[in-house]
């Protein structure tokens, strides 16, 4: 007699076991590539009948499954059931390696591949492999240019459903997920989970080349391209290529002028979400990132990482023209414009052009008179963050710049460099 929950049917390729014969057969199509079920509208093929039916609802817009708690509607039953666990807090699926719990089976299985390193899904064009079917399918759209998901408010098209849904929240400003530590709210649970790692310090994703660890998968994957040099994302306007999707999209807004993200306090608008969040910390004073050596705190991660390289002396980014090295990727990009002469950032008032965004923004404050950066000790205000930080050393006495010859220390880089010339004249 077969008992409930017993897994009697085994995959002949990978020996994974299933409780139902039909489930085993559907799983086998991962290995065989068989996709017998075809969409009647766009001819896309699927390995199982239910996936085809779920896909069909993209075309029909049908959402027959309703959440009993908030009346939100879904195109398939599993999405509705998974959503219901947001209200109940239920996490029935447990990782067998680290006991972390998940609200749905797919999230658990996807997480398990962090431990196993398994990448069963392969791109049919470039043979790149992926740990998740969805990531493979999204990657395929780089080759096909397909963008099947449309924003209902502004008709903007997206290659991924979740990107469309995230974009929709710009119009609705819906943020249902709240951090349990600092009460910050998020439009997606994934963003909430990533944010929580700021508080816990958890970095579960490791670079396979240099063992550097990351708090989220996308940061790890983006970092990996430093080693591989891969730039799979191309600007549709100027053909410039980027190592990650968000940088490409941010760059695109240089051409479109779009600034969809707005500060809730002063109504200033931004071309990407990260700049909006970084700007918000000017108002809140939040500094969630801490240097592990000196305990100095920073308002965003990039400043912390840049500061850490003062301690390590690391300069991993090299100019391909003159071999000059830099500690930050942004610095080498700005340096490269010396060779190319590119000045992509334009002042909206006088049309003067700049080779980096920060110089353009600093210049803009000549027109506006804005001084958004305030000293926390004496309330003096500054038009640039760097000027405020340099001023703060008057109060702290910090002298982070050291002469390499006599070890004398300075509060400003320019003073250190000026002092260094004493030694160069002595040696000449």
C-alpha cells in the first residue's frame, strides 16, 4: 500500500523522488527539454499544462483567485496561497541545510541551491547556466528583446512580471512590508528581507572567485562580472553596455530625463531608487553602515566600502588606457571620461556639461543656493557632502591622510599631497 507523503517514483536522471507518477513525468521534462503545451496566442511552449494556463492569463488579464483577507486577486492558485501567508505568517517549507523557513516551496528550493551550487537551467543561446528557471527565462529576453508585461498606468513595458509590479507601486505608493527593527516599509518582501541583513549582518552569498560575501544574490552576481568582464545589458539609445540591469536602466534615464522616484519630505526627484534612499538619509541622519576597523558609520554602503580601502590600500579597478588604479568603480568610470572626453551630465539651467553626476549636482547648487548637508555639531551647512565631512574633522580631530615618507598625518588629502612635495624636492 502506498502511504500519503511517500515518494515512490524516482527520476532516472538525477534520482529526485516524487509521490506522484505525473509529477515525476513533468520533472523529467527539465532533463529532456520537452514542452508539449503551446500558448495559442504567442506560440510560447511549456513543459506542463498548468504553466501554459497560467501564462495564458497574461494575455487575458484573468485573475480568478482572490485573497480572503485583502481582496487582492491573482492569476493562479499557488500565488494566491503564497500571498495568504503574508497575512498568516505561516512558513511551512524548511531548508534542510540551515533550517531557514519559507512561505512557499519554490523559494525554499531556490534557497537550497545556495548550499548545493546546482544550476540546472541553461540558456539556449549562450549556454549560461542558472539556478532558477525564472532567471534563465529573464536572461533569454536579453537575446529576444521580449517585454511581455505592461504597466496599466503608463503603458511602460517590462521583461519581468515582478519588475512591472514593482514599477506599479510608483503609481500606487503601496509598501505593505515593514522592517521589524526600524519600522522602515518596503514595496516587496524581498527588499524587506535584504534590508533586514543590515541589522543582522548576514551575508549568505559568496563570490566563487575571491570569497567576498554579499547580503543579496544580485549584488554577488553583479560583483562576479568584475572577474568575468561580462556586460550583458545594453543601452537601447547609445549601445553602451553594463554589467547589471539596474545600471543600464539608470543610464537610460540620462537619455529620457525620467526621474520616477520622489523624496517624501522635500519632493526632490531621482532617476533611481538607490539615490532616493541615499538622499532620504540626509533628512533622517541614518547611518546604518559601520567600518569594521574604526567603527565609523556611513549613510550608505558605497561610502563604507570606499572608506575600508583606506585601511586596506586596495585599488582593484584599473584604467585600460593608462593603467592607473582606483579603489572605487565610480572613480575609474569618471577617470575614463578624461580619455574619451565624454560629458553626459548637463546643467538644466545653463547647459554646461560635466563628466560626472556629482559635479553637475554640485554646480546646480550655485543656481539654487541649496546647502543640504548640515554639521551635526555646529549646524553649519554645506552644498556638498565632502565639504561637510572635511569640516567635521575640525570637531573630531581625525587625520586620515598619512605621509608615506615621514608618517605625518593630515585632515585633508590636499594638505597631505602638498606636504609630500617637501620630500620630492629634497630628493631632487
